[in-house]
């Protein structure tokens, strides 16, 4: 799910309980394990080292 990042809960670091989050299966974005793109918050991402490829 994608939290707003701007509501009271998000600002307190409680993204999981964001009342306005876009939830998988209930929002307008497509979810697929075979997708080529993803919409995620930058803080949830990390770079995979070249040695892992």
C-alpha cells in the first residue's frame, strides 16, 4: 500500500495505519508480480549492488 506521507499518522512515522493510503486491490494502480514498473516511496527502496546480478 502507498501511504500519503503527509497525514498525522504518516508524519508520526506510522505509515502502515495511514487512513488515506492507496491499498493493493482497492486502488486505481495495477499490481502484478510480472510488472516492469512499480510505484513506491523512495524511503522503501534500496540499490542492489552490481555483484548481486
